[in-house]
């Protein structure tokens, strides 16, 4: 059974979110490489990983730092390239080659969110990859910045030859026929977008559970809280690689302040416990991490620093 949704986490309106990119676009504090098109490539075990950018999103201060005091907020927001109102976060999408498979983990927002994002398809082509060549798309969850590019403006699949993967719990949450009756109104817009994307690929959708393999050596991890069915992926090789999705939304905020909440976590306390456990175990095991909204390319390690952590980019 799903734990109750913390509706206060979604107090902002969809209009505020959609206008966020435009507000910061005029700001001189935009991060260097905000529209990064370069591809960061590395090998991990039997996997060839290329991190591509979908652009960036702007999140309000109250979403990024709901637990921080006013004095704590501004220095952190400036470090992220923002100002008192909010800050940009990158959108890092791994393209993973293994055997005959060409896999995207999440596909960005397309035209379904802020204008500063939706760059994945063009950056794929710049990297020499035809979107029609993608064989699998794995959704860590069905928020609009992760699944919104399922359909193009013409209503056709942007990745027409791919099979799609999502957790059974994520599917059940968003497609519940009684969703509007059982969940807060603040989530209804997100549910409409999730259903649009998931139902568009229903005939080629595989529902997975924790412990399942997507392909040999790529295992589904249970990382709930950001959404009830949020998953991450573990890739075999060396000390492991975890593609975290939104289990930890910032490599600055939540590494340095592991007890702080994130405003867009549907189940706030579950997400907090998941995040703390994930980072702690990664630090202990020296597991490489890849974060969706971390400073591009979002690949590195968690290193203990007192009662908290610091993010160490992979060399």
C-alpha cells in the first residue's frame, strides 16, 4: 500500500514551474554549459555509457531547499548558479550500449516542461545516434522531465523502435482509476502527464520489480519516495555503478545536508530514508553514481565528510 502523499510538497502551481526557465534565462548567473551538447563517455564493465544533456530546468528555492533557513538558502543557490528565487539543475541522460542493446535511462521532457530543456533528441543526433536505433527506454519514474519526451509534437513516438520499462508500482500509482479521488489535487496534473506517456507505450511496456534484470548485468533497485514506484539501476562492473534517477536530486544540497527534504518528493519521509541509505551505502562501497540533476555530467562518488558527504567527480 502506498504511504500518504505529502501534498504540501506540490504547493507550487504548474504555471509557476513552466515559467521557471524563462525567469532564470534572463539571469546572468546561468551555469556554464547550461545547454551542454558535448557527450561524456566512459566504460563500466560490459557497458559503454555516454551521458547526454537534455538541457536544464529551473527549480524554485522552496522546492530545492524547503528545510533551509533564509540565511542558508542564498549561498547554496548561488553555488548552483541561481539567485534568491531559485536555481538551475542539469538534466543528465545516460545512453548505455551493451551487446545489441542501446538503452536510454529516462528521455527528458521534450516540449512538456520548460523551454530550457528538451534537447536530448538533437544531442543524440549530434553524437551520431539515430533515435530510431534506441532499443530500450527505462523510466526511473514518470515525472514530466523524465518521460515527457515520449511523444513528439506530431503525436508519434520519438523512439519508435524501443521497448519501454517502468516499475509495476509506478504504473499502478499513476494509472489508478481512482487517482483523482484518492490523491491531492496538486498531483492531478502530474498524473495526466504520466498517463499520457505510459499509455502511449502500453503495448510495448514491461513492468519490473526490484531485483529484476533489464538486461544482463543491469538490475532494478528499489528507491521509492520521490514517487512511490521510483527505481534506480545498478550496473555490474568494478565496485558498481548506480544510475540514481531522482533518488538524490542534488549532489550539493543532499550530500552536504543529508537530513534535508526535497520539495517534489511525493512521499517525503520515505524519500529521505531512501536518499540517506543510498548515499551512505555508496560511500561505504565506493560505488560510482550517476545523478540525473547533478552538475554535468553527474558522474562521481560519495565521500564521507563528518556527519555528511561530499561529491567527488569521477576522473
